C-alpha cells in the first residue's frame, strides 16, 4: 500500500516525480515490505535474482504443468466470485 501511495503522490509532487523517474531510469523498484514496515528500494537485478532463487527452491516450490496452472487459476477465480457476492 505504501508503494502505491508513493506512486500516486509522485504524480502531483514535482520532487517525488523526479525521484520516481530517477529510480525507474536506474532500474530500481519500490516495493511494499511485509509486516507493515514501509517500503524498500531494491535493484531490479537483485529482485529478479531473489525471485529466481526462491522459485527454484524445490523444498518450497514445485513446478506444475500448464494444465494444472490453468486449473488452479480457474479455482482461484471461482473462489473470488463466490466471496465477492
């Protein structure tokens, strides 16, 4: 949420707009942290590396087929529809 608020404020605040443009042009990402600790600024390369490391951890993640992925996505969509009514 904090990252989204920063993006929205950057549209109207010239100082934040310059900061936001600088972050984007240098391949940095502004991310919301867990446990409501605010935001973190990380390099895009670091973030991709960390995502790859975590997704390749076979004790936590399991590769599934495209068919299984589509079925799970459909299950999530059905649950969202049920919960939103």
